[in-house]
């Protein structure tokens, strides 16, 4: 479990995070939802340690991360896997080497054979068992995301962070990536935090959703509750999506909840 | 200016704290030696050979006094090559080639979040990416300068012989006159200092690039400009201190 307590962050006097307090639950896909410029990515970067919050604390399973000793921070960081918005694959390495890289760096005690088995397992898990020899420039955006996920889970991460995993992908690939993240989260019981503004992701994988608006947490709940949330800013955000409007219509007509409003039905409307 | 220098020193400090394992650093340094050293041999060879040739021809053109022996041309080519042309011009050429490559490479890694990916893994990105580049530069620049010295002197020999400015015997006689071995040591000290300046300044500029492709280009240009200025200042300071 990751606990964020009263995290504040400003840039040049402009306060981006205004005292955010929230919890990311273990074994669930926790979504940080919000429009552009609401501070989602800044909060994510504060959590993973790429930025230092001005105030507040972040705790990983009871261990304080912010302002703690470098060694403790390193210990926590080594349990973190991250999928970046642009995948951030090392472009001088092959797909195989990208996935092997954290193992080589973080677990020097692993033998070459053990590393090879682990890399092959991770690549197979994301459906890229035949792409190991390719360079990042030779694969599609969706494949890059899969490699990013494989690299993140290779060292048996406890916490998985995904910064807009669907950006730049077509809807079908987006759904596949969402499903993969969801499956991996439940399969390994890890704490996953996904930054998104994509309502499709909310419907697909939103086990726990935190809605940010102008640097503040306005709402949290799950995907079954979000359509009935009574927060005006959240309602405005979610119903700006045609797909969600359609899904809501199906929901109202069938009274079957969001489960009844599959993507196919929504599209048919 | 003072703030930028302070940031530069902090950057160097960050590179030396939390270093990666020695085997990793050594492997990375060898990789960088290939990029910085081996891949620069061709351009260094071409530039130094022609500089030696042109120096020889131009000295011969200016040396019209019949009282001065023609072997002086060989002597002057050697002195100019060892003391100044080989270390300084080679380093300026490498500032353009290696400096822009380092700044561009690190800048691209920064804007495509590859540096952040290393940081999230708990790897000291400065130590992993920058330290081997600086070390490789400091190892390879002196070797390239030695190559440049040899090729420059050979270039002068060929140019002098082919144009008839002086005979091969006179050139060799000049080359062997009043040789001071310390000059070689001085040139190598200069090359190590220049290597550090070029690689550290370029890494600093690239590592802190923010924005997009345009900023990466700007970082490369600034890195080369600053490196060349630093080389020229260091050249003067070292000459004043060590000669």
C-alpha cells in the first residue's frame, strides 16, 4: 500500500499540488484521473522520487520514502517498476537487453541463465517472445509499451507505475495494454498506479480511482461508482467522453450497471 | 555565470557519489572508448595529416632567407605540431565531434525519459551515463593526440618532399634537431585536461536538457561553443603554468 499524505508541490510560485492525501491499495489498479495540467504526472513523479515534494510525506508499505536515508530510498526504488508515457526504452539496446537491463543492474547475484529465463518469461508474458532481437526503433508504439511493462516487472517489482500508458495508441491496442496491466496487477498482487485521462481505461481497469482537479483530490471510488458521482467537476470530465455518455445510456436502460455496458454495446449506440 | 559554475560542480559531485559497480563502469567505459576514440580516428587522421602538410608548405613559403637552413622547416613543423597543433586542434575537432555527440545523446535520453527510467530503477544516472564518458575521453584523447602528432609530421614530410620545398633528408634533420621530450609530456597533459573539459561540459549541457528536439540541438551547439572556449582558456593557462 502506498500512502500519500498532504503532498504539496510548487513551481515558480505556482502551486501544482495543493496538499493531496490519498491511498493506493495493494493488488489493485489505482487510477489517477484528471484533465491535463491537474498535477497527475507531478504527483506520480513525487511518488517515484523523480521530484521532491515541498511538503508532505509518501509511505510505501509503512516505510517513509520522502526525506528518508538514501539507502532506504534506494531499497524502495528497487521495488518500483515504471512504464513511461513514451516507453523510455534504451534505444541503443535490443528489446531483450532492455528487459535484461534492470536484472543486470539490480540483481548482480543472478546468473546469466537465470537472467535469460526471467527475460524470456517476461517477454512471453507480454506476448513478445519473438521480438527479443529487435531494436526499439523497429517496433510499434504498442509493442514498446509491452516491452516497457516487461522491463518494469522483470525484477519482480512490488509497485508498478504507469504514466499515461495509452497515449499515442489506437483504441484496440489501448484496451490490450490496459488489460495487460490489469492482469499483471492481479496475477502478482502488486500495487499499480496508472495516470490517465482516458475514460476507457477507467471503465476497463479502474479498481480504485482518484480524481484530481486543479491540484486537489476531489473524489475517490471505483469504476462502478464513478458514473453516479455527484462532484460537478468529475461529472463534467467523464461525460465529455462520447463513449461514456453512450455507456451511461445503456446503464440507465438496462439497469445492469457498467458491466452491461460493454464497449461493443456503447459503440453500437 | 557563478550559479552555472556551482551547478556544474554539483553535477560532477553527483557523478562521484553512489557509483555503480566497478565491472559495470569498466564495461561502460570500454563501450565509450570505442565511440569516442575508435570512431574518431578517421577525422583526426585527415585533419592532422593536412595540417602538417599545410604547415610545412606555408613555413617554406615564408622562409626565404638563404642564411636559414631549410631543415628549420622540419624543426618548426615538429615544434608547432607537438606543442600546439596536435593537442589543441585535435581537441577542438573532438569538441565538435565527441562533444556534440555526448550532449546530443544525453539530451535525447533526457527528453525521452531514459534518464528518468534509470533514476526510477535506483541507478545513479550521472554515474552510469557520464562518468564512463569522461573517463573514456581522458583515456582516448591522449592516444588520438599521439596519432595526430605522428600523422602531422608525416604530412609535413610528404608535402615538403612532393612540392620540392625541402628534401626528405633536410626535413628529417630538422625533425631531429633540439628535441625536448618534455614537450610531449606537456602535450599529453594538455590533451587530458582538454578531454575532461570537453566531456564534462558536454555532459553537463546534455544531461540537463529540457524541452524537445530543438533544445537538444541547442544543447549540442552550446556544448561545442563552451568546450572550445574552455579549451582555449585552458591552453593559455597551461602554457603559462607548465612552460
